[in-house]
């Protein structure tokens, strides 16, 4: 986080201006006021909601009754600060139940709904950065519960599904599936994707054409980009 006394270039001065949108989130209708231009520039969902004379654009109110206000608050923080407020202190969690991975998963799912590709790309990068820079091992419990949540809330072929499978192929221990079965956290689609990935790895090994998984060398394969555009995170 920047010091208040830090000097920056004048060109970095950018203060959001313009009208606000009221967003009511969750069953209790927690209210957020976000600059319309900032929100629409980031989210295709909100851009569409505020276009073409829809009720939301006339009333300047968008309701998200099924979403978690705490998760949405982190999205708003990211919009204004370009930072993900997800880190937790090591005193607050058990090794086998690291809550930050689930928080990041919830943020990705929200990004899917709000159709914000840049936000989702940042979440993917945060997951891999946490794994490597912090030296944290993703344990069997985290993978198990993450797979159930993500496979319930994302579509086939989703980038974060592919990332989860690749991590599991690379690091999972042989006894993990049995532990997942005991916890009843496995999903059929996850097991199918995992089986396909393992079989592909075996075939590649037989052909002596084994490449490291994407998260070890190129996160771009998990990013969303417009066709014909280069990755901005290389």
C-alpha cells in the first residue's frame, strides 16, 4: 500500500467523477454507490444494464439479491484501487482450510457474472502468485472444496477450472481422491476433467513431449483477451 507521502507522476492523477449508480446487494440489500463511468468501463454486465432504456438505467439502481455483499465490496475495492483485498493472517486459519483460496474463487465467480475479464485475469494471477511467491502448498482440503464450489458456479471450459485441474495434476497426492470422497466434495465433472488431463499427460510422457503446466510458465493461457490482442500481463 502506498505511503500517503509518496510522490507520483502528475499523469497518475485520476479521480473518478460523474454520476453514481446505486447497487443493492444480497438479501439484506446492502447499498453501494459506484461511479457509473468507472463501473461500466470495467463490467460488460453493468454497461448493458445501464444501456438501452432498461429499468436499471432509468432508476439508476441495480439489484443483485443473490450475491454476497462482502464479495461485492472486494470487487468495488478492486475497481478503484486495482488491488485484491483477500490476504489473511496466518493466525486465523487452519492449514487444511485456507480461506483466501475460497475468497479468490468467489471473486472469480462474481467476475464471471459481471463479465469483467480484466478482474478475472487478476484473480487468476493472484491465485498463482499466492501459490508461488508465498510458498504456500495447496492442500487436499482446499482443492476439494474449491472444486465443488467452482464446478457448481462456472461453465465447462472456464479458465479457473482448467487452472484447478492443472494444479491438481501437478501437485495432488495419490490419497487425495479418497479424502475428497470421505468429505463428499468431489463432483463428477471435476473428476472427468482431472482424468482427461492425467491421461493426456501419460500420452505426452510416452511421446516424450511433456511441457510444464501453464501456471508454471505462462499464466496467459488462463486469461481472457479479445481476439487478435496480446496479453498485457507478460
